[in-house]
């Protein structure tokens, strides 16, 4: 049976399959869930439309859902993050309908989302809410067929909460990012390592002795700042939220306004989820050679339109590096077109952290099916039992054993009479 697809080249399938298997070796929690799913088939006959970064890690999630009996189809959640080898492997080796080509223009990107929606999903799995938005705005007639959805990122969850507040959310959605076993690890260690990896692969610069400005000190920002510091950079943090700014200061970083940081930074990394965090007021102060990149979900954090209008011209100087001439001898640089540098210039988060994020995704899909009748049209957090189970399995697969509370300790924690 031929598998529906729109991908670059099926000839890349062997390379893709080997890379998917390589990632799988780092994803033991997901593998255990897959083994159980094969036996229990909790997703039998459930149509799932997934809009995720098409990476080797995502491929292993697709295999797991499929092992659970789901009829899955995948499209990309960003035009620059698709690994064409993985897309080919998914179609050829695993029979998963896939619609994703790296570097497509906007119309084809949205066309791919339409292709997975054409399969009339009962569950949506989104990363950034593009699929959910299209379903609500262009296919409202399909909403009643959907029992629930999951959302991977902070950015997507913010949008879903806005939809819930406006009374337009058409079905229940679990915000997977809210799980501790997601954001404490994926956002911090995943973004921390992969954003630095993207910067280095794109530029091959030395970070030691450089000033790195991290804009935003959420979980992702904390990860980037700590990894940049670990590589010998002098790290400045900019923040708008006072508690986070205070935390950054007490974590040992210099904290200042974006304008003050603008003239000092060698490398700027935006991780805020907000728009125009780096704008004309900053571009005009940046020194010759300054490099900007973004590790937040959308490509709106650096105001590229303003930069293009200020610059005398631009040219591509390396595959993921665009140089802007700012007058005189001053040139500043943008990596990966301002899109997620960790996925566009590197391979995204390492499989070992995606193991936990995608274990949460798989278990939340199962939970949605089991609880479909009682769920309301709102944003849910990941049930604590699932979060704990993912942590327990991860520790077990890492060979780490921990203590259990004694009966006396349990009684002590539950009571109030025992004092000093
Ligand atoms: N988001 C960040 N890294 C990722 C990866 N490796 N796969 C899928 N989604 C991701």
C-alpha cells in the first residue's frame, strides 16, 4: 500500500532510518511505552494529526503512536526544522504519512498542515499551535470530530489559553510543556545545549571570552545562559519580569536593559516568546561583528523587517549566516533567518531529553482517549501520575535508584501535631 506523502526525496530513506534508530537508543522511556502500546493497543483506530518538528526524535514518537494502534500523519511545525532524511525514513521504513520539506515557502508549509487535517483527525498534536489555529479558523466543521489535543511548547500554550479565555477553544487540549519532566529538562538542558550547538555549527566561533546576551530568563533562557557561561562566555541577561531578573542576578549573571546590553554583546540569543525583542534601537548600537539568533518558537523575536530597512544591503556569507551592512565598516549578522537556531542550524534537542517530552506526549494521547467522555473544552495540565511515571521510568533506564519514604516519615508529613 502506498503511503501518502509530500517529502523531498524517498532515496534518503535509508539514511533517515539509521538516524531514527540512532536516536531511539537514547530514548529508552519512549521505547518502553512503545512495547506496552504494542501489546495493549490503547490508540486503536484513533486518527492523530501531528504538527511537530520533523526530527529523528519525532519519528520515534510517531512509531510509538503507531504501535499503539493510531493512524498517524505528520507535518512540520516550522519551515526550516525538517530533516529531509527523517521525513523519507518515516514514509519508507515506517509507513507514516508525512508532509514536510525543509525550506518550503509559507503556502506549502500551510498546505502540509491542510494535508494532515484532510485525514480528519480525532487527536491533534501540535508544537506552536499552527495546526489548531488552522483547524479553528478554516475547518470549524471538523472540530466536533476531535476528542482532544496536546501542545508541546510554551508559545502554543499561551495561545491556547487565549483561545480558552475568548471562549473559542473547540476541544480539550493538554499543555505538555507544563509537565515538570518536560520543561525542567527539555526547555533547560535541551534548549541550553542545542541553541549553543546551532550557534557553533552556523558560525564556528569560539564562545570563551565572548559576551553573550541572553534575552529572556524563562526555563529556556536559563539553559542557554548556563551553557554559555560553562563555555567561558561572559553572560548578560535581559528580562522584563522582575522575579526572573532577580533570579538571573543571583545566579551570577549581569542583568541590564536591552539597550545597555546592545553595545556590549558579541552574540545575542532571544528566548522570550515575544516579538521585536531585538529592534532598531538595539541594531543601531550593536558593534561590528555582532551576531543575533533566536531560540524562541516563532521568527518574530528579532525585527528583521526593521533591520532590512536600516541596512544598506545584505548577503549570505555562510549557509545559516546573513550579513547586514549597517554603514561605514559596521556589519552585523543574523543566523538561520531568525528562526529557531537550534533546529534550523543544528538538530534540535538531543534525543535523551526529547525522550521525556515525547513520553509525556504519548501518555497524554492515551489519557485523552481514556478520558474523552469527561473532558471539557479547556487547557489541561499533564496529570501528575503521568509526570511522575515519566520521571520514574527515566531514572530506572538511567540505572538510578532512589529512597522511599518510611511509614514514620509518611505519617509525619501527613500530620500536624508533631512539633519541634
Ligand atoms: N523541539 C526541540 N528539539 C526537538 C527535537 N529534537 N525534535 C522535535 N522537537 C523538538
